[in-house]
């Protein structure tokens, strides 16, 4: 995992907010996938805020998209925000680039 990667969690009602910081590589992708698989079903929506990412490495992006295993119905409850949102968004997920 990139030494500077971190996931900060915040719960707001029935929503989970995950703020990603640092560099997103393959190990970071697996960390995010595992967190989503254990937490996602407890919340109506999961917001993944990407403005704290310094860079999204191509391998991290590929691992996240190919290994997440989320179906379209699962992805509908995952909302990506920030500049790097389009890099990580899954099929069926919402993307809001301007939200911080």
C-alpha cells in the first residue's frame, strides 16, 4: 500500500462518508474494496470523497474496478465525489465532481 494512503470514515445518519487521502495504488484499492464489502450493507449510501488523493495510479484504478465485485444494484448506493471521482467510479455509481 502507498505509505501515505489513508481512509477516514465519518457516519452521518444512514450515510457513510469515506475520505481518501494520499496515493491510490493496487494495495489501496484492496483496502477500499474490503472496507466497502464489510460496511456498505449497513448504510443506505456510501460517499467516497476523492479530493484528498494526490494521484490515482493506473494499477490501483484497474484493481479497484476489476476486483470490487459489486453489481449494478450495489454500485447505485455508492457515490463518488471530487476530482478523482471519474477515475474510480464503478458502473452504476453516481459521480459528483464538484462536491468536496
